[in-house]
C-alpha cells in the first residue's frame, strides 16, 4: 500500500511537470500564430495612424515588423529592409537593432523547443494514465492537470497581473532576465523598431494568446473530466 502511494505521488509529480510543459507549448503555439498574423498588423497600424506618427505607411510598418517575425522563425537571414520614411527610401533598422535581434532569435528558438517537448509530454501523460488505470491507481492525468494548472496560474497569473498594472516595468524586467547586454535599450526618438512596436501592440498579442490558451485548457479540462466520469461508470 505504501509503495503504491509513493508510486502514485511520483507519477503525479512527473505528470504535473509534463502539464506545465504542455501549457507553455500551447502558449507558444498561439503566440506563433498571433505573430504571423500580417493582416492584423496592417489593421493595427492603420488605426494607430502610424504614418502620422513615424512617416512610415501602414504597409511599410507591417513589412518591417514581418521582417522581424520571419527572422525569428529562421525564414530570412537579416531583418534589414528598405522602407520609405516621409517618402524617402531608408534602411529600416540600425546596427544595434540588428544585433539585438540576434539575441531575440536565440530566445525565440529556445521557446520553440517547447512545442516538440509538449508533444512528448502528452505521450508521457497518456502512458502514465494507461499505467495508472491498469494498476488501479488514482486518475493521475486529471489530478496532475489541476495541480499543474494551479501552479501555472499562480505564477503566470502573478506575471499577467504585473503586466496589466505596469506593462513598462514588466517589459523591462523581462529584458533584464533574458538579455545579458543593453542593446534592447533603444531611444524611441531614433529607433524605428521602437516606433513600430508600441506597448499596446504587444499587450494585445499577449492578451489574445492568453485567451486562446485558456480556451484550449478549458477544452482539455472538460475532456479529462468527461473521460474520468465515463471510466467510473464503466467500472461501476
């Protein structure tokens, strides 16, 4: 009996970690989808009246932002491109901005590894669930889901609240945590990258990513509960 409890606790802990990886993988998947939404950027810049603020047309600003996204995805070798600023052709990005995006690329690609890891973790949870059922252990996938979700909400919810209350300090802390240099400190008076990336552009992307992740987790939760009830009825 004691060994069974120990085994159950161990499998629950492993599953809890696996669920955390899956949640991060889901977040990154939805983030990726948001970042590639070119039409949304164009609509945003038109509403933002980017040309009045920066001299770049909505299409030019969108092309410049998509260059960043494509670079992070590994689809282009450089973020540099020529745009028209107040009707004059200019190179969009400075040397510091180009070097900063190298750091961003490696960070982005690091998070991208959570996607295949999430698939592997889903397989692990399925195997643990099969083993638990076969050996008359508690419903570990369901139990660990709520524990993993609770831990994620505790950490992620705190970060989300911080971002909602003071996005500037959150964004600054994020860069200090993940970048070892000060290339991300750019002057909006001269940095075109900063001027095409206002705070509410990022907060909107983060909000939509969070909403889609929450909806998917709701679907997973319903599926797990439904399966658990169906299994109990069959066993009864």
